[in-house]
C-alpha cells in the first residue's frame, strides 16, 4: 500500500524507517520530511496543515493511508476532513484530538472516567481572582498549563506564590496567545515520569507499545530550560509487570472505554504521559500521537510489522494482530544546535553521518542545501538511536556514533539514562 506520512521531525524519521521495513509498503511519501527522511521514501513539499493540497496529492497518487505524525493536523481535524474519502487515516478525529488540544477537556475526561490525575481547576481572565485563591490553597511548586497547543512551551512550574500569580495573569493576558485564554492550574505531583503508548482501533481493540522515558531539560542532571527532548530510554526498569498492570486497569482501559462511551472516534496512537507516585501511576497529560524523542527509541524495539498494525487500527479492527517487542534496550541521544532551546544558527554543515554503523541516525532538524550538502535546519538536529543488552551497552553505542557526527555548535547530554542505572 502507498502511504503519506505527515511531519518533519525525528519522530517522523523513526516512523518512516520502521514503515520502510514492511512488505506491505509500496511507496512512502513524507510531507514535508527533512534532510534524512529521503532515505526511506520521497519528500513532498506540502504543509501537513494544507488539507486541500494534501487531498489533491492523495488523489493524484492513489494514496491508501495517511499516517499523521504530529498533533497540529489532528487538532485541526484532518481525520474529519477525509472522513468521506476512501483513504485511511491513522489518527483520531478532531473530537479525540482534543485530549491534547485542550488541557481542560483532557482533565475533565480523566475525572469523568475515574482516571487518576492531579487535582486541578481551570480559569479565564474573568475568573482570575478565583485562580489566585486556588493557588493559595496549593503547596508549592505551582503548575500552570495553557489550555491549548503551545508548541511544548505552555507549562510553567513555579516555586514562589507571588511569581505564580504574576505568571497566571501574564498567561491569561496572552503570553501564549489564544492557547492560554484558559489556564489549568494543577496540584504538583512528585515522582518519576514515563511514556506509555497505545495503538487503538476505535472499537475497543488496542495494543501497548514499548514503554519509554524521555529527558526534557537541556542540562545534565535535568537542569536548565525545557526542550522538545534530549534523549530517551526503553524499556523503563520501574515499569514492571505490576506497575503496567495498574496502568492497564486504571488508565488504559478507562481511557479506551471512555472514548467509546462519549462516542469519540479514535483510531491511532494515544500517548499517556505518566508519573510514578510511590508505585502508583497517575496521568500528567494525554498526547494524541507518538512522542518525540521516545519514538526514536520505541521503534527499534518493535519486532512486528508497523504498517500492518496501523492499517488494522485505521480500519477499526486490530483483531488478534500481535505487537511483539524486542527484549533488548534502546537508547536515543539527541544532538542539538548550540544555543537551543533559545536562539541558534541554522545552515551548519553536518559531516560524518555516513561513517555511523552501530546506531540508526534519525534526522530531526536537517535539510539539504542548494549545493546538496546536509545542513542543520532546527534546534534538535539528529538523534543517535542504538540497541544493546543493557542501558550502558546501548548508551556506549550511541555516544560512539555521536563522536563521528560533527557540525558547528553540536551539543548533547552525556547523562541520558543514568538515573535508571542505579
């Protein structure tokens, strides 16, 4: 079957790599793709949000399935746009995508269906005084979340009550544009996080993918500013059979059943951002697609045919299809541009990628310049992902590969996975 994959990051590189291994795959197109995705298919210069242009491409190229990599087209309603078109869409409806598109809706959904999460309330400019009082009822640190999509930057964690109140006013005043017209204030949860991914077919069928843990801070020891992700590890030692049993019974099943009860069409990936609070799983957030950079680790551990699984999910019938995972450990380490997540230069020439043999390089912020050279085009540039018999083994492979890749300003964290090796 011919597939159109939407997106341009490391997640889409990993999905393209995995899908390219399927005997079911005919042609693979990536819109818009990046400097590395051309190794697995054909890049197409179309925005994932230009639905009319996508429809024309789908029709002109007899595309059988659209795989939506990032959240923006899903929240904008791409599933609904193609609902009466013969093309399959692997992703939720616009209503289902509100699990990520609206923090307020997601929290309401969790409460309504008995899914464990932090205590919360939502506020607008008209109820800001109530927001101040709610902050005063909580213990620090204070968690403030923009209701809508904010490119991963809409969450503030603040220790000082006065600063929290000031930030609430700034958010409601337009700090994140329309995304923070409503702000969710949450009780802070203390624990260690992990990412659980579920593929569901909208009819009660689902498969749980390998669990991962990502590292968001720019600095070692989880210090400094938040980024889109500096690395990931899979599996996660504390996410053992007992913990995952709790996750399935208390979170996955109530989520799947809740979507069915509310009549929400959802045929695609659900990302459960979880926190382990003294052995008890709680939901921090939902995302409606695979995570990045977790995908760059998770894809290495899936032994089953991903195209077959996504096709079945999009058709609404996962049936008895297996999702087999490798017992090995996967580690992803992200190379980023100097200055990221602040301002950073682009167009730096990248060398050494051809010499990497022990890792898979998943391109994120790369492009091919007019001279045909591979250059940087984003903050997160390339992820080195490796399989090994243990975290140290896989890490050593990724770091050895990183040493072979060079571009001006290259930076990476040297402590990915260290907290899981104790």
